[in-house]
C-alpha cells in the first residue's frame, strides 16, 4: 500500500489560456506605460513636451489588456486608440522612442513634428491614430471594418470611446451604421467617471454605458476595468464573436481617471478622498501584481527583473532622442501639397 505523504498544494491553473511568459509580458506593458508617462511628465515640466500631456494613470490596465486580446502583426487586427490608450499602442508594437519624439515634436518623430501626442499611425503594426476623442473614430472604424467584411478577411477592429464621447452625434451615427452592417467591430467604452470635468450623472440618464447598446441592437457586457485579467478575458470573448460574424460587440470597462483631463488641469472638481481611494485600493497594476503573486503564477524576482528592464528601456529611449532637433520650417509642406513651393520661396525662411 502506498504511504500517505500529506496534502500537496498546487498553483491554480493559469488564467484564460495565458502562459507564464504572457502574464509577464502583460506586466511589462503595464509598467512600460506608466514609466513612459512618468518620464513624459518630467519632460513636460521641463518644457520639452510640445502641447498637452494626457495621462492614463489608473486606466493602464484596460488599455493593455484589451489590446493584448487582439491578433497582432501585419494585416491582422486594427486598433484605434484615444489619448489615454498609450498602453494599447505599446502592445501593438509602438516603441517608447517614437512616443517621446512625437510628444516633443522632433524632426524624426512619426509625424515629423506636424502632430503631437498619440496622433499618428502605423497600419502595418495595427494602430490608427485618432482624429478626435469625441466619437469621430467610431464611424471611421465602422467603415474600415466594413471593408474587412466585404473582402472576407478574418480581421477585427477595436475602437475606444470615453463616457463623455458616447454623448456625441458621431458616436451614434457610427455605431448605428456598424450595427446595421454587422461590422466586425469591438467598441471599448471607458466609464472613467469624468468627461473633462463633467461627471456621468450630469451627461446621461442611464446607469451604465452598456445600456446605450440596447438601442442599436448590439451585444454588450460590463467588466471591471481595473481587473486586467477580467478585461483580457472579456475582450477576447468579444473579439472572437466579432470575428465569427456576430457583428458589433460593446464592452463597457468601469475604471477611473486619476489625473485631470491633461497636465494643465488641476482637478479642483474632484473630491480628494475619491482620488485617494482609487489610488490606494483599486490601482490596476497593484491588483494585477497581487493576483500574480497570490496564485504563484510568477515570483517577485520575475517582476523585479521586468521593472529593471523597463527602467533601462525608458532611459535609453530618452537619452536617444531628447536632444534631437526640431523640424526645419521648410519640411512643413512636403506631404501636405502634391507640388509644394520650393524652399527658397517659403515665407517662413525669413523668420
């Protein structure tokens, strides 16, 4: 007879079909998003960032997790981020040095200094920069995903919209069109409690953004936006349904914007105790780390190794571009006009 050696303890199975390496990769994107935005904040205070700086503090989890649920690579799924979805762009393949150059309007930046923050594209990597955060990308992504359907391509589009953006006419028109055409589109609606300085109860009467989906006849679900694994699982399910012919999928993520609309916004309209609670009790990265360690999916040294690699990556990206030149004036018109004026005839040559 075999001897009894006592109970054995085993770690819970890895979630949602993810591997240990993928869990650590998700953690890297979370840390990279926050570290890169912290670096941008420091550069902003040094007047090296041109224009506004829009932080995603407290929302990194839903951006990273939702993008991670897509099929990435050339001619695969396409994503359209908003100003607080930097993490989604990093997941799709955007490099920190590109982000830094773009925010500082460097000559070698993605838009060559013509645009700022995350207003740029890389269609091969799979992200389409926003025109505006006020719903405009909904009809654009509806049209793009309609082409996927008409061509018989097994591709999905994912687009983000803020709670305030769901009150705009373009949101309604685009979502209605996508619903009627049964486009393979996933809409991530971010309920982050503030539309600039307006709380939800002063902009719409429904309790949940998902309630709005009923009027368009599309499937909707609600998920805790600060639970990284829950957002990944919910988005993976929605992406699968859209890819399988289920039409538009609407996913509301309940999260919180812990910074003002931009760095210039002092958040005087936000109750301080509310900010404190979300920072101390419901930070998406802290919650994700707690899950990883509690279930023994990774070890603390694994996370420390990622932290160090992220620190070096952000430092190297900053050192590589912070002193790079701004674009010359004569480079403004090429790419705008088919036959731009010769450099010696440009009025700003004399400035």
